């Protein structure tokens, strides 16, 4: 798969995810219209859909059909979007822009943004239950997937990571070890879960599932490092938000702790290690291999 | 079942729900400790557990064993508690007290309270998936229950009702019809779902399920009216929060629209109608009948 092939793959998968989310969510005029308009505002704000695409590619990497993973991949994007809307709130990271657009609370007000996050999170699990009932995958496996995603995104996973991140902000004594733990929970855990869930849905046995888990963990961390580096080196126009925000807000990042060039090297090593984990996989794993490389080579 | 019998029934069921929630949630020292302490603070703040008890009683009313409904009933309480934590936030209803204690954000700060709500909501679905996998109930039926609960609590249900409620506050032109619609969504929908889900888990056929749905809808509305009346007439000490808050905050309530005595009558008529819906049920429905009467005859 060459670079053009990867871009086609990414945009096709992205389209499938967007189409399903469009058709699943209540229309922008459904009652209450303000809530549904605001939900769609953040959900269709130009996200890269990295997590759902990883989930689908992981399903394919173990020989599963992409259509099996699609509803669950889309549910992961609902969870990711809810977490962004809540993280941007004034009481949290207090961000005004994301992906080149005003954040949800800047556009619709704080109370609406809180409810938008709640509704997106609820929609994620509702969608899995509904699509699961209509799927050829066994209901038992769907419950397992829901348990995986719930554990990854709850108090001991993503939500816990966000709390640790807020508590660490502005602290002087943050070590690299602590930063890794925060990021493993805040960002890594959902990326890891996306890959794992794709594997489960694709019918991976215990060995491949464990290899995918290690793969997912490593690219999850690489993704966050790349994000931090982009905040220092990226172009504002491509990123859709001001650069240098992490530093000005006293956020803990890899470049701040180890310098930009060491952070970049660290990300490359992580992706290499990730690829080694799945080297026994066949050519059907090529998309997920390419996505891993893309993660550290993107401009936004 | 006499009054003492009802009180025993309520306290026994409450204990079962509390015990399961205690054992399911990560301990208060689990990482991050602040988050888990704050989750437990609101979850074990003396809630009446009306929704889970209704769910269990509804399961029993159609001949099911209470233990089947317990995990799902407890998940409903997690959803109810998350909604209270978020509703109390400064950007929403901005309440300082609930059940005689400081609200979550007053105690732990706004960012923690937002994350507490997110974590409780996630825990509800995670718990249903996990307990569902260990249950004798078919995974398919569990997915149906999760779909019911997700639909009831999402953007077209409870969350949508909360948005409509906020939008309606302080408006002069609120009609009784609009108020009913708001309350049907905001409070009624979760109470209705609790009763429906109990029926599904207890193995109710289509007819009994439909009767329980009507029953649940009517007592859900009666419950909200009784709540509004208590805000006017209740005792501050028993309620655990200042009375008269609805009026001072310009909230739309039944007593404000129709007067206290008409509101009380309305609640009584609703409960009578609710009881008529399930009059063909046997003595195993006695607890749920008593709870319906209790709903309009409580002091907090």
C-alpha cells in the first residue's frame, strides 16, 4: 500500500463512519433542536476519525470484514467527541478553538455543551446496543466489546486520566514516568481499546489479540507525543487551533520534559516497536501498519 | 402489605442496591482517589433509590426474581446520580445543597464534578455489560435493556428534557402542556424506563409490558408533581435542601402553574389511574402498588 493508497483508505473509511453517524443521530431538527444541532456541530467538525479507522483496520488485520466493526468504531468516535467537548469546557482546559472552529461551549453556551457531552456518551452505548441487536455478531461478544469500551473510557481509564491531567497542570515536579501514566490513560487507553475491539470483532484468537493490544498501546502513546510536538512545531492553519498553547497554559507535555527532538525520536521508536508486535500478521494488516506510520507523520 | 411491610421492603431493596454499588465501584483509594471519592460522595448521599426499587418491584410484579433485576436497577441509579451531579453545576441549575449535603461541585470543584458525572454514566453501561455477561438472562435481552435505558436517558429523553427545562426557566409564556412535556422527558422518562426494564427482565409478555409502561408513565409524572409540591410545602430538615428554591429561581413547576391544591389532586388522580393500569396483576404486584402510593405521600 503506497501513500496514495493509504489516503484513499483513510478517506473511504472516514466516509463510512460519517455516513453511519449521520444516519444514526437524530436530525438537527429533532426535539430539542438546539441539542441535536450542537451535538452534530462537534461530531462533524472535521475530526480525523483516527480511532474508528484504527478499529476497522484492526478488524480487517485479523481477517474480519470492515462492516462488522463499523457501528462499534463509530461509537468510539462518539465517546472521543464527548470527551473533547467536556475537556474544552471553561472549568476544564478552557479552550476556545478546536479544529479551526469555536469550541462547543463558545458556540452554544456552557450548559448546552455539558449536555452535548452527556448525550454523545449516552448515544455511544445506545448505538452499540441497537446496532448489536441487528448484527450477525453474537450478543455475548457485543457485551464484551461494550465492557471493553466502558472500562477504557471510565473512571479508571480516560476520565481518570483527564482528572490526573488537570491535577498535574502547572506542577513543577512532574516526572516523565508520571506524564506517561497520564497520557496512557487520557489518550492511549481509548486508542488501545479501539485496536483491541477491532481485533475482538474480527475474530482474533488470544495470541493475535494480545499482539494487537501491545500494538495499540504503543501507537496510543506515539500519537500523544506527536500531538504534543505538533503543538510546538505545527502550523496554526493546518491544526485549526493556536500553536504553543500547551506551554502558555502550563500543560505537561513530552517536548517540555525531554525536548522536541528527543520526543520525536521516542515516537518513532514506539511505532517501530508497535510494528514489530504485529510482524507475523499477513498483508491484510497493511492498512493498520500504514496508519501507525501516518500517526507520527501527520501535519494536523 | 401494610405500611410497616412497605418500609421493610423499601429498606431491604435499598440495601441490596447499595451493597451492589459499593462492591462494583472502584474503592475510594483507587486511582485517581479524588475521582472515586467524589463519585462515592454523590452516589451514597442518602438517595431514596426510588428508580432501582421500582425496577426490582416491576420485575417481581410479573413473577421475576428480584436478583435478576438488581444489576440493571443499580445501573439506573448510577444514571440518575450522574444527572443530579451535572444538573447541580453552576452552568446548569447552580445548586449548593442536595439531600442535606453540599453538592458535588461545591465539595470537589467544578471540573471534578463534571468528570464524576461522566464516570458515573460510563459506569452504568459498563456495569450492565459486565453483570449481563455473568447473568442467566440472555445477552440479547440485556442488549434490549441497555437500548431501553440508553434511549430513555439520551438526547431525546432525559438529557433533552434537561435542556428544555433550562431553556424554559424564567419564561412567562410557559403552558401546562409544555411543562408536562418537559417533565415527562426530564424525570418521567427514567422512571418509566425503570418500570419497563423491570418488566422485560421479569419476562413480561407484550400486554403486561404495555400496562407497566402506562403505569410507569403516570407515576413518573406524579413523582415530579409531588417533588414540586414538596419544594413549596416540605420541611427543609427532612428534604435536606432549602424549600422555596423553585420559586426564587424562577423554575417552572406545577404549583406555580395550577396552585398547590390542584397540583396535589392531579398527582393523586395520576396514581389512581396508574393503579388501574395494573389492576389485573396478582398479589406479586403489591409492592409496586404500594410504592406508587408512597410516591405522593412522602416527606422528602
